[in-house]
């Protein structure tokens, strides 16, 4: 049995955050009764509409209200397809008392902000706090194109966000976006359920009692979130307190998150590889399994893109490079030995494996510029190389670039790399690519975009570098 331990962070979490802005809390509001909308015709001034006509260019606006102590839904929008926006709304101290007298589970009409068979809505810059008696305070049920953006969802005795549907095909999954929200000290964080196509990005999900982010039976992108100190109320009694859970045939991308100080950082099965995440001081960093067949789940994006950062692997060495980490001595910001993942299904599946653990915490890509010569390639061109002149962004120099990671369109490795130092300016790197290899990217005449990528390594981060430019191919 794993016991909860008090852990001091070796790294400062603020230094690892690369997420959206801190949500603006609702201010300067006026009191209003609960807003109940059952059809497009209910978008009226009486129901809190302050502007707009319901079109994409001019959505209905519900703005500037404070709803105090509701006994059921504070805002219910049902059976609508008009465009609407809820912003700068404060909802607090709700009891959910009237909901408790009926059968209220995850079956709809149970949210403080409740969207039932609604489409084309945005909730932004609102504060929802200190409510009890609601399974989830924001419920998106059988609804499409709903965005929960830049809100503060704080100290509620229920889940923060629940989105789900009863049915659908992969091609018609209902779209939900949960982005750049502060989700703090709720019973649970963000839950995405069946038949939803969701983007859960840039949120700060912290100190949830049962767990942070859960995605199940959905097409979901979970990226760029800070997920810290969740799940201790479910652990050790239930043995499943998690930072992020992506299970049960979830087609879920779990990429670029910082997952820290949870009983279980990530539990994942039946999903694509999880990579570029920072696992910091979780009691169990990750669990992996395939409950329906044996598998070896990768926790990386191949070489040289790399895998994840693991705080308990910081003593690992980096002396070699290459897909097999056998080109030595030649460090590449990737540790020389794989990181094994604990199986979530002992005896019935193989464990996961991060083949390319990162030496430093992952940080989002940084952009530079590149120029290619020759800029025009004729069919009779006999040049042996395409030369890339790479200008690094401010704050980076050539020593930060891992030369062996330089790729053209993710496929072609540079044959040679050199650096030209400049006074009072960033260095220019010159990479040369074999023209015969380049031609395999240039099918047919026209303007062709070429994308150059590399990895950078500093004392604090492993960070991709990207730059793009165009060349012309003549017939």
C-alpha cells in the first residue's frame, strides 16, 4: 500500500507553468434571480440578456449578474441553437436543496450552470464558488460547441465541470472546450465522459478531493494543464486518487501537462502515447495498462522528440544520443536508459515504457526564423545541399541547440552543422541537408513549405525549437 507522504518540491512550480492567463474574477455585478431558458425564444431581457441577437457575429449576452443561494440551477439553458455568451457572472452559496428532493445524478438537470441539448455557447470570466448539493457545478449534457473559458471555479462541494452525452458516432462527437480556467479546491475537477470531443487545455486544476482531470470514452486533447495536489480524499481508502485519468477506450492525447504532488500522477489505458509531460513528486508517477489485450504502451513521441520528464529519474545520465542511445559521447537532452511505467493491471498486461525520458522539465516550443538557400530549385539543379540559415530567438544561443536533433519536416537529419558568431547579436547556425533527400519532400512544382525543428536544452528546461520558410520548385 502506498502511503501519503509530505514532499517538498525540488523545482519551483511557477517556473514550470506555461499556461493561459489567470482567470479574471467576476466584478461589478448586480443581483439577479436564477436564469431559466427552455428555448431560443427565452433569450429575453427578463432572463438576463443584456445584448445581442443570437447570431454568430452578435451572440446573446448574459453579463454582469450575481446569483446568490440558488436552490437549483442558477443558469439553465436547454433545447437552444442560438449563439450565446455568459460572462462576468458571479454564482455562489447555492445549496441545490430542490435538486436533492429529486433523483439527481449524472443524468442531466443537476448542474448549477446547466446546458441541456444546447449549442454554440461560451461561459467566460465568471466566478462560481462555495456551492453545495450539486454533483457538478457546470454540466454540459448532450450539448455541442460549448466553451468554458477563463473562469474561476472555487471551493465547491461538487465537481467543477462535467461534460457527457448518451450516444453518438466518432464522427459526430459533441465538441466541448474547457480552457484556461482556475479550478481550485472542489470535490473533483474536470470530468469528460462518453461521446464527447473535448479540448481540456491550459487549466490550473489543484487541490480537488477526488481527482483532477478524468477523460473516459471520448476523443480528448488534455494538454498544457497544471494538475497539482489532487485526489488525496480518495486515497488510500479508494486507492485511486489521481491527477489525470484517461481510461476505458479513451482516444485521448495527454501532452505537455505538469502533473505534481498527486497520489497517482497519471493512470492511462487504451490511449495514444502520453509525452512531453512533467511528472513531479507524485507518489506513483504513472500507471499504464491495456485491460483487453497485452501491450507495451509507449510514453514517448519517438526520437528525437522525446518522452516525459520524471522527477524521480533526475539522477539518470545523458552521455549518448540516437534512437538507440548508442552514439557516444554525444549528449542529446534525453537520458540514456528508458523509464519503466508501473502496470495498472498486474499479471494481465505488460507495463508501459518511456524510451526517451527527458533530462530537464519540458517547456513549450520556442519559435525562431530560418532561410533556405537556394530559395529556388530547378528540375536540373545539381547542387548537393540545401542550406538552412537558422536565427535563434532572444535568450538562446547555439550552445542550447542539440545539433543531432535538427530535422527537416521531421524526416531528414542535417549532414553538418556549424555556428557563426556575431557581435551584439544572436549567433547564426548553418545546417546542411542532402539535396537528394530534400527532393523526396518536394513532389511536383510550386511553393513548398519547409519546417525545421530541433531541441534546445538549458539548465532548467528541454524545449523544442521550430522555424518555417518556403522555397520554390520549378517544373
